[in-house]
DNA sequence: ATTACTGCAAAAGATTTGCACTAGG
DNA sequence: CCTAGTGCAAATCTTTTGCAGTAAT
C-alpha cells in the first residue's frame, strides 16, 4: 500500500517546507496513484485542474520528497523516464516493455537479499532498485494473437 | 567473470552480422572491462586507436549485442548514463553515488528471487536490473575525514 | 516583510534518427 | 555488386538551471 497523503504532506510541514497548493496537489496524486507515475504523468494529471502548474515545480517537489525519504525514484528499463513510488517498503518491480506498466512484486527473497547486501557489501547502502522487465499478461496475449 | 571476446564476436558472426573493425574493437573492450563501461566510456577508450569511430556506432553495436543477449544494459542511480555489462549471469550491482563506481555482487538470494519472480509473476521475464546504491568504502572514509 | 517557491525559457546530457558515403560479404 | 554498417549533424527526450515575479509564513 502507498504512503498516504497525510504522511507525505506532514513530512513536508515537519521539515519546514512551505505548504503550497502545488505541493499539496502532488502529494495527493502520489498517494492515490498505484501506477508509480513519472514527473510528466503527474504534470499531465494535474494540469487540467491547475493550469498554471509547471513541470519544473513537479520535478522540484518530487526531488524534495525523495530527499525526505517518503517516495523513491525508480528508473525503468531502457529509455523510460524515472517513476516515483510512494511505497517505500522494500519490494521489486515488474515493468512491461510493451505497455510500460509498472507494478509491485513482494517476496521474502527481497528482504533476504537486502540483508545479505547490508551484511557483506562494505557499502553504506542508501537505497535499491529491483526491476524485472518483460511482457505483462495482456501484452503476451496481444503478441500471440498477432503471430 | 565477463563473457570473453570469442563469445561476443562469435555471436555476431553466427547471427550473420558483418565483422567490422569497429564491432571487433567494441567486443574486445567489453570483454576486458571489469567496470561495466557506458557508451561514452567505450567511445573514449577506442577513439585514440580508431580516430574515425563515431559514438553512433558504439550505440548501434551495444544495442545489437544487447539484442543478442550477450551483454546487458544497466542504468545507474539518478542521472547516470546506461552501463553495459558483459557478465550475463544473474547478479546484483552496487553503485557508489559519489565516485560512480559500479561493481558486482553475487548472492544466492538473487537466484532465489529470480526463481520466485518467474514462478509467480505472470510476466514473460526478459531480464532484470538489481541495483543497490550508496557509498563505497573509500568514499565513506573521505566522508568521515571531512566532517 | 522576508525569502522560499513557482514558472518560464534556455541549457545540458544521453540517446535516436535521417541520410549520404563506405566497405564487408 | 549490393546492402548493411558507418559517421556526421540535427532532432528528441528527460531533467536541470538561471532568473524575475509571486506568494507562504
């Protein structure tokens, strides 16, 4: 489940950031989006309701929230833009290389791997990206129907 | 260990690609580079010896080798460019956010996670990126000396 | 009243594309 | 010879930056 709106907005307030309407709107969208939106996607969703909104502000706010540790950036396979995930518990992602959908995948082995890395790496680990890419079920069907 | 030069070049020949000097040189560099070079890094390493080489050709060749499944693209944390890895056995990566170094991390849990994803996801998995980012040992020391 | 935040435009960096020329088979 | 491959320049796409105006506290 995603971090909810209260946690996102409170983290801004607590860190003494100003509560602008743009930031509030972006926090709402992130909390409500199960599909890990990119900066552009956030912008497109909010633009109709906030016509003056700029993409720069979306980037600024997302970067701020990343800095507070309440959302995580995930860069997709290949050329796809960075997606932002309000679910900060450790989990892997599955991305479809056809329709670009991005979904979560929970597994005990993610936890095990994280522990192993922390224990053996000699790195001060700050975060991780665990991405598997391929064809989702509906794109596999389309593929089969074509050939 | 990296896939060696023979395997890379033979995969091109076997797939009926023409053996140009540029492709041969790029295969050699990939086989010999333990540091997972980016397209630009490959270009910089080869430019002195092949002054006419273009970055476009490097991108083309890397893309071809990715298509043949003998190297894997790995996009780093944040804004870092894509790195290409001639080690195609499943393993995780550790990237230092300070010096940008990228190294391998082998773990039984990677294998376990891969199996779990294949078994439960409903995706046709094509590949994966498993990246942990943080501070490497030498950058941790520099950090400590400063503060 | 301050000063952080926004929004625009321009810049930067990585990768892709169009196309004429070249060279591998 | 013939077409795949190369190399250049320009285009594209994402993200960053500089800066003047605006608004949150």
